């Protein structure tokens, strides 16, 4: 009897040794229940990323990927709590703007010396992509995209207002022209000119930031907050003039503003690259009012072209590299698989990070891709800071106070500057 | 019972038996409540970055009470009797009222002292303000405390009154009433995510039920969650709907304790309906009302999900509440020391209400 038990135990050990290495994965982008493993057929950010992950789990020998349940809004809080508790996921997605905070504390594994062996060719990454994942001389992640704010356009409304030339929308080149176009659309169609989430998520902040960068200004410089100035005032009033004229509604949140655009109630929606394939699919539907969908680069209203941008990237915790060689190798295989499927991820509308993809016909032929080729050159973000999240929150609060609660621009900018300064001083 | 079964019985005196029975509770209580509480207080005395300390336990620095100072105090803070005249004069008036009520014997000594102390705080605390050139170190903390008080101040009477009316209406032994009681209780068992999802849809200006009703009457829909005038009301309404159940059940239990004889006697004296409710039901429910109110106060000071999920604390921080600020400080900003200091502050407030409940409960026993 004893022998039988020992044999059984030994067999079990061997069996589990041969069993697949499980890689836990943390991500945002939202849930997709039935993504399948076809990375070419899925639509929308959540389903495209999940189909890539499912395919990785199915196709990489000896590795299964377990996607952990996480929530978009609280993603970084969850990841931080997981790190603090010593149980971070084996691979997780993050934004480039979080690298100073996470890598600065030693949370992330430096992948520099292991990428080539895992089949990831860093020389194929666009220079800006390599830059996005580099920190203090190390490489702390595998970049997946550049994403940026775009102008999503309802061409039918624009045409009615006489704002289409040679099949392209006529976009404003100054704040005055912005208002004039907006009034043209209102008079011709009765609909709003511009919609965006000014009420909840920081799309309004990103719009304002872009208009500040277009004047070669920024919200802080080193350790000094620089928000209470004319550049910010110009940026804010370029937007508030639309609300004052009744040609845009500041009270719509993300879902409502998107719905307004799809319902044909707004000529322009300011939102990111992540929705291009989704809106394209919606516009094709009979029951959706938006029919003639076009994507445009964020227009330059001031001196220099600029739009808010960021990068998604995949990282591995330092603890996995230090303590679990097999787990680390498996995690790298998953990152390599995601890197190999850069073209599939670009189907969302995001810009690819690999030169070989950027130069491919498959990439150029993606829907609407040729309409926003200028975006890569004007992509910008705030300077790196460990307090990125808190600073965004201050700006979001004070800007919302301007458009939602009628707080004076001067007071809001002064308060924003004081609070950002407090954060920089801490 | 036969003696045989007691052959191996341990002989415990009452004290030992009590100790044995209490041990599991004390162990759990100690590990999950007492220890974390003191740990939290300990953290609040440090400059403690959540991530940095996780990777390097020596990364924390003892700073004494500086976190408390940084959160609650400021530069050049002054005190004036008329800094916030309305609240402070109201506080003074309530102090006067407490003294008067005690003099004429309408309230007990303890109640008078409790009311008086609360009113004194209302007079003293709002008097602090930054002087010329001064400022609060944390500009958001006191407004956040204020929002939390407003939330509690609206929600607790809302829950108590609605639950009382429902309980009085449903206090009948018919099958329909039983069904209605269940229906009204059902919302209580839902999680905060479900509740806020339901109400986000209800409040949506595009597809929401409320917007459709206003539409029907030709009004333009209110954009509840992003309008500063309605955002707090929206999360209060949600919370009242959510927390009715327990309060209603407690009131029903209280109502069923009131003897039928009282109502019959009252009916003979020509008191029924509203009169009976006012002169018989309410006085007899006093203990239950106190219990419900204090429980609800303690519960709703900890509001988090409704504000976090429905309004993100906005617009312009009008629905930012204390627990959400603690959460953001600890997890978004990694400032565990600062967050713990705020949590200790919240504990003191809730502790004060627990003591009040205890005092009022004992007083009526006597």
C-alpha cells in the first residue's frame, strides 16, 4: 500500500512538472467574454487584446495565461496593492507615464539583457517606442502602441455645414475659426459641433493640455507648477467659448459623449485612437445614425502641432525575475507573442511600435489609417512625474469646476497651480 | 442526565468557561481589528510610501504627528467667532437650547451634555480659518470632511424617515404586506457595484428612467451626476434606496413590540391615525429610532462606493468624501502615512458616535 502511494505521488510530481507553466496577467481595456483565439477577427480594444492573450495561451508550448479580473478605473490602485502585498501578476500592462513611479522603486524587472533571447528585436522598435520603455539606462517593458487624441468626424454633418473640401473635413486653425465652424454647424444642422467627455474622465484635460503645448507651454517645469498663465487661459477659453455659444455640452461623460457622436448629434468627437475600429464598425450598422465616419489629426489652433499621447507597454515584476527563472522565461514568451502580434493590436486604431509593422502594407491598409498619419509627429505628454495620477486629477477637478460649476477661469487656474505645486513639493 | 456521560468532563468554573468560549472571538478580533488599528496608528506617525516600503522596509521615516499637522492644520491659522457666522451662531443657539431644555427638565443631564458638546464643536471648529497670507496645508481635507457631513446629514434622516413610514405602513399581517416587506428589503442585499450601476442608468440623461419621465412632462432632463447642484442629491437618493432595508426591519421589530392595548385605549380617547402615530408610536419607538439613527450615522460616514463609482467625487470635488480621499491618498498617491492619519480622524468621529449610542442606551435602561 505504501509503495502504491509513493508511486502515485511520484507520478503526480512528474505530471505536474510536465504541466504548463501558468502566467498570470493583469490588464485594463475592459472585459471581453468570448474573444476566441482569432486575432484577426475580434473588434474593439477589449476583444482584440483578449484574443491575442487567448492565442498566446493556446499557441505557446508549455504556457497557459490566466487573465486576472481587474477594473479599468482602479487598475493602478489594484496593481500597487498587489505589489505592496508581494503578489503582482507575472505580466501586466501599464502606461509609459507610470514608469518613473514603478521602475524608480525597483518594482519592475530590467529586461534589457533577456529580450533578444526571448525573440524580441528591440532594433525593430521605433525610436520613440524604445524611449517610452527606457528608464535610467534599462528597458523596463515591451511597448505595444502609441495612442493619442484624434478628432473623430461625422462627415455628413460637416458637409451640410459646408466644411468638407476634396473629401476631407475642413478643420480650424485658430480659436476664432473653431468658434466660427462650430456656429456654421449649429446653423446648418442644429447639432453640436464638438463633443467630448468633459465631465468625468480626463479627455477635457488632454484637450486643454494639447492646446497649451501648441503654445509651447506646459503645466510644470522641473519642480515649478506653471498653470496660472496666459497660455492656459487661452487654451481654456478656446474651449469655454464653445460652451458659452451653446455649440458643445460640457456635461456629457464618456459614454454619453460617444453616444451623442454615434447618434449624429455632434459633428466632432474628441477621443483617442482606441475607438477607430469600433466607430468604423458602428458606422457600418444600419441603425446607427453616424454613417460617414472620418478620422482626423488633432488640428493646430495655435503655433505648434501637438496632441496628447501615451504608450501602452507590458512589464514583468522584478520579483519574478529574481525568484522564479521558469516563470520569468514563460512571462517573456508571452511578451514576445504580444510583440509578434503588434499588427493585430494596431487594428484597434492605435499606432504600431515596430518599424516592420509601420512600414507594412497590412498596416497602411487598416481602415482610416491614412487619415491620421500626422498624429505620430505631434504626439506629446506632460513631463515624467511620480505624481502623474494626482496631477491629472487636480487638473480634471479644476477644469471641470470651470465648465460644470461656473468657477472663474482665474480662480481655477490659480487653485490648480497651487495644488500641483503642493504635489511637486511633497 | 446520567452521571456516566460526565466521566471525562473537565470541571471549569464560570470564569474559565467564559474565557474558553471567548478565545476564538478574541483571537479573530485581535488579529483582524485590534492589531490593524494600532498598526494603522503606527503608520500614521511615519512618512510611509506604500510601494517604497514594500520593496525596502527601511524606507519609512518616523515623523511624529507631522502627518496630522499636514492634513488638518495650515500656515497662519486663526480663530474667529464669526468666521462662518451661520454655522457658529447656530452652534451657540443649540448650546443655549440644551441649557434651557435641561433647566425645564425636558431632557436628561447626559443628553443635555451630549447636545451641548456637539453644539460647542459646531461653534469652535468652523471658527478656524487661514489668516492673511495663510493657507491650509491640505486644501481638500476640510471641504471633504464637510461633504461627508452633508452626505450623512441628508442620508440619515432620509433613511430613518422613509424606513419609519414604510414600516408603519407595512406593519400588518397580510400576505401582500409580507411580499412588499421582502421587495423593500431586497435592495439591501445588493452590492454597491450593482446599486450604483442601477442608479447610474436611472440617472442617465439619455436612456434613464428619470430623464424619460421628465421628458414625458416636457422638461429637459437633469444631468444628475455631473451637475454640482444634483450630484450629492443623486448619491444620497441612491444610498437611501440601498440602506432602507435594515432600518425598516428594525422599525418593524420595534413597532411589533408596542402593545395593541395602547392603541385601543387611544382610540377610546378619539386618537387614531396620525394622532396615534404621533402620541403613541413615536414615543414608544424612541429607543429604536436612536439605535437606527446612530447605526446609520456610523455606517454612512464610511461612504465610498457611491461617490467613487457614480461621480468620481465630482464635479469640482462636491461629492468627494473622506473614505475616498483616504483611498486615493493611500493607493493612488501611495501616501500611506497621510492616509492613516485621516483614517484615525474618521475613527475618532465614529468612535464619538458609538460612545453616544452607548450613553443614550444606558440612560434609558436606568
